[in-house]
C-alpha cells in the first residue's frame, strides 16, 4: 500500500479512525477498492468493517447483482 499524508485544519475535529472509515467507505462504494482493501485501509478485519460501515452511511451492497456475487465469492 502507498502512504498518504494529509494536513487538516485544526477545526476538523475528527479522529484518525473516523477519517480512514470515510475514505475507505467512499473508495469501496465507488468500486475503487475491494472490501478487504477497504478494511485494510482502516486497519480492521473485513468482518468488523462490514459491521460498522453502516454507521458511517455506507452500504455493503453494490449497485449490481454482479458486484454482490463477486463480494460473496471473495468473502
């Protein structure tokens, strides 16, 4: 994986975990990373990522049945 350094203003009062979840969730929903890669960005297991992604407003299910079938095969 690549390392990315981001400088945020002091007014952004989010924790590192929350910011990683937001980034990973967006990348997953846009189809840029797999479920496992998204979980890796955050540093948690796939199961944990699945269990908490709804709290951040992300859906486990892609836009198509093909996406869902792929996730099931790769789980």
